[in-house]
C-alpha cells in the first residue's frame, strides 16, 4: 500500500491568475506553441487554456499573428 497517496476527494488548489501568467510565459518563450502543448506543460485542460487565452486576447494582452496552425502568439505592450 502506498501511504503517500492523497484521498480522492482532496483537490489541489487552482489559481486562475497564476495559470494565465504561466500561459503568457510559455507563449512568450515559444510563440508558435499550440494551446494543446501549453495545456500539457501546465497540467491544465485545453479548454481551460483556451479560456485563459481568450480572456487575455479580450484584455489586449496577446494577439495571434497568422493562422491557427502556422501563426504565432504576440505579447502586446
């Protein structure tokens, strides 16, 4: 028996602002990274990352240059 296992009902804390900042950092480090890769890197669902990306786009923090497949993320000033 593994005594280090956490009970199933114990949830990890989730900080949406920290997740947005992490998403922004990953995008800045690799502008061509797909959302699915960001989600894997941050252990978040792709839907959660898309929600953060859309919120940052609506807030004017990031834009997409080019197509969904061949474009890149740009961090705005």
